[in-house]
């Protein structure tokens, strides 16, 4: 019996050892696969981070160049500069040079129309006298500046050494702007508008880049570098690279490594102004000299110029081993930990097997069954919790819990994003009154307390205003089981049904238009015939009665009101004819310009400033010109009437390439549409104007015209109470584009 137990013990121990080794091998294999997968994920995240850093650096450098251009333009507008007044040079330059130096401008040079240098201001001081004719390069600048078509433009040259005979790593570039006598001062009351030369500003490129790039780091040792449009390093942490050709200097430093990948990226992407990322081999990184793989992300720096657009490129690099080294260390520790766990399990198994000899087979079986049940229950519970957490966090509905006082206890990720927070924990212990208007929050709180009191489920549809945007939600409240009855927790699930509500409104508007159109056609037809007879007999009587008499005036009154009725009937007939199909197409921009030209006098009389921002390409949209112009006239007329004290009207068009649709926006700074009227603005015969001033058909007719052409019309509005100082209404019309506008495929566009 004892030998049998020992044999059984050895067999069980061998089986446990074999199982442990298999598990350990599987754990090592899974750890290795997970490590590789994690390395790929981390590499992608690092690449995105590097690309973000490269974009930020490019934006800062472009901003620095833009500031320098703005300084040059502002200085060129000064009377002392334009009229070459020596008495004002010194005072002006002494006050402006510190500001220009702050924006990296280290030298100013003024040349007159004869090619003579009038003054030079730089780090050595200000020289104010005539230096004689300019040298050859400056003469070329003068030749460019003399061309009248270059007036108001700026020439930006390529990179050059600050001192050709000195350190070639100190690099600058020149900005030249033509000067005309346009300014007015006490000495020049009437400007002559003559060409008077040019101003050249020299920008210190090294200082510009040193202010931005040294602080950029990716990971622990990653850094940034910049090349210009010729492939020359403008900035690099290794100063020996600055001023050298990026295609040659690497090979000179380590000719044993092929730099084919980085050279191809520089030539095909970076020098062409493209953005992207890649991987290449290098032979060093900072103080480490050995072959290594590097991650690279790059973004273009666009420098506008009159003759050509210069493009630099900023790149952020980091060694791949720096990223993957952290992951490898973590997974090595994980494998070691798994081995320790397996060893511990083996030791524990041995101890249990020793004690097994003292217990009966029945007890052993019972313990095994109980242990298995506990393990399965634990796994099921863990799986259930994980599944629930994943379901809640990935749901597109708001899932939350509150107490009787409307204090949020838990919230999911979707709810935190909707309310503008990065984490659900920022919503915990916050009141509903913080996020919702008082009346909306009170409605929810009453429902929550009723659910807590009755213990029954409640459902309701509610309109919320979140960050000045209206939403509709279908909310399901239910009490959580096991919570304290005195302070019961309520679970809420809210589904966004805003789009569904909008579709319902559109369907209701469509049904109203269809039924009212049929009715309007019949009513207008029955009224139009007797109305025409009345106006005809009125006209006959007017021919027979002399003007100035009481009868004549009465007849004119009848005629005026009859014509008003006729206008209403014509609007009804126009409304009823909206269902007709039209296959005509028209130029949207031309329709806008024609309507604005027609209403220019009306806008001026009402002290309204009209501006446009139209798509530079023709937008051929579905819809005949008459229908589109009627819609434009209705909307602009409404905008004028909403600005009795004057204001601004802005009309813009854009082309949505993805949807191949044109977007038309009409924005005013008027009084806005009150909230209680916004759902009715497209209803026929609805108007807030005085009796006799409007028929209430303008927007409903416009809605019918746009939907007939397969488009859509929406609006946003805010009153002075809702948005003090920024009231107004914006109508947006979307129409299908028939022919795609021709796109400019030239470089830089």
C-alpha cells in the first residue's frame, strides 16, 4: 500500500513538472510575441509623438519668419523710410532695432531709386549717409523692386553665409520689400506714390532656429535637425554638420554605412515639402558611435516668397533601441516573474503531495472539486468584470449613476468626452446643475427622486444644452439593487437621439410642405380669378374718375390692397410649384455676386457692411439661377431686417471635395432668432413681423427650393441674452456640385 502511494506520488509529481514546463514554455512564447506586438505599438506611438513635435517646431519657425515679415512691412510704411528723411532715421531706427532684433532681424539696409545706399543699421550701429551705388546683388534687388507688379510683395532669398570670408556656419537670409511714397505726414500732406527704392532686412537663421529646436526632445536622447530646400543642414546638434550638405556629410563621417534610406527620404519627401515618417540606418547618435536603426518624423517649413516658395524641412529622430529597450526589460522581468511563479507552484505541489499521504482518497477528491469550483468562479467573475468594464467604457451611450441629490457617482468615457473632460473621474461627485441649465437639471432630478422612491424604471426623452449645443437624449433610469434605501443609487443610460429628432423635424416639414402646397395651389387658384376681375374693373374706374377726387383716392386704396393680395397669391402659387423637377445647373458664385450687386444700395442705406469669401473656382451646382437667387434674396432680406441698427453681413462658399458638394454660408450680426421660434422658422405662414410686413412664406419656400435640388438648409442662431455681444444668425446651404472645380496641381498648392 505504501509503495503504491509512493508510485502514485512520483507519477503525479512528474506530471505536474511536465505541465509546469509546458506552461512556462507557453508563457515565454506568449511573452515574446507580446513583446514584439508591444514594440510595434510603441514604435507607432513614438512616430506620432515625433510627428507632433516636428509639426510644432515647423509652426514655431514659420511664426518667427512671419513676425519678421510683419516687422519689415510695418517699418516700410513709416513716412521717414518712404521719403528718405535723414532727420527722422536715427530716432526711428534707435526705437525699432531692439524690436527687430527680438524677431531675429540683425540688419536693415535702405536703397533709394537711384541704387544708392541711404543707411545701414546692424549690430555695429547705424550709419546714416549716402554710400554711393549698391553692389551687383543689391542692384538685382533694385531691378526686381522697380517692377510695379511687385508693389506690396516681399522677396525672400535663399540661405547665405553671414560673412562669406568668415564662419560659413553663421547663416542668414534676406527679405526685400519695394518702397513707395504713400504715407502722409506733416511734411508730405499729398503723397506722390512714386517708387523710392527698397528696404532689405537680414534675418539671422541660426538665432531663429536656436530659439526653438534645442528644447525639442523625443524620448531620452532624441533631437531635431533642419535642412533647407538645397539639402543643406541649417541646424543640427552636432555643429560640424551645420552648413554642410546632408547627402554628403554622413558618408564622409562613416563611409562604411549605406545612407540610401535617409537620402531617399530627404530627396523624395523632405525637399519636396512633404510630411511623413520613416526608418533609416545610422552609425552614431550623440556620443554613441555604432550602427543603429533610427525612427524619423518630418514636417515641412513653408516660407512664402514672390519669385518662388522656399521649403525647409524639420526632422525629429530617436534610436529604435531606446524605445524597444524599455519593452525588452519589462518583458524579461515578466518572464523571470513567471518562472518564479512556476517554481513556487512546483514547490507548493510537492508539499501538497506529501500531505496527501495522510488523507483519504475521498477527502483528496473533495478538495480537488472545491478548488476547481473556486478557480472557475474566480475566472468567471474576473471575465464578467472585464467584459462589463469593456462594454461600459466602449459604449456610445452615456452610462452613469447618481444619488438622490443628483450627484454623479460613476460615469463612462463617452460621457466625459461629451461634457469636455479627459477622464470620467473628473465628473465624479459633481452635481447635474454644474453641467445643465437649471430647468433641465430640475426635470432630471425630479425623475431620479421618483425612481428612488418607487423603485420602478423610468424612461423619458430630454433636450439638453451642452456647451451651447442642443442635444436630444432617450434616458433610462433604474434603481441599483443592493443600494441603501435611504440613499439609493440610480443607474442612468442615455442614448443620443439628436439625429433622429432632426430627421423627424425634416420629415414633418416635408409633410407640411406637401399638404400645404396642395392646399395653397387650390386656394390661390380660386382667389386669383376674382381678384383679377376686381383689379381690372378698378383700373377701368380709375380711367373714368379724375385724379384728386375722394372717389379716385378710394379706388387707389382698393387697388393697392388688391395688389398686395395678388402678391400673397403669387407667393402661394410659387410655394405650390416647388415639387417640379429641374435639371438645370448654375454658377453659385455668380448668383451670389448678382444678388449682392442688386442689394448693394439697400445694404448701404441700412448701414450694413457686406463681405464675401467665395471659393476661387467656379461652383456649378444643381438648381436654376432663378430659384437659387430667390433663396439668396429671401435670406439676405431677412438678415437686413434683423439688423435695424446696421451690422455686418458675410457670405462665403467652399467646396467639400469628399462629398462633392458646395457649402454656402450667410452670416449676420443681427438680433438672432429666439429659442422658442427656432423650430417653426421653416413652417409656412409663420412670421414674427408685423401684420402687412411679411407673409411667412420666405423661409418655407427657400426650404422647398433647396430640398428640391437635393440640397439641405440649416441654421444656427444666438440672441444677445444667450451670447452677449456676439448675437446673430448663420444659415448654411449645401448643394450637389455638377462639375468638380478645376484644381491647381502646381507645387505649393
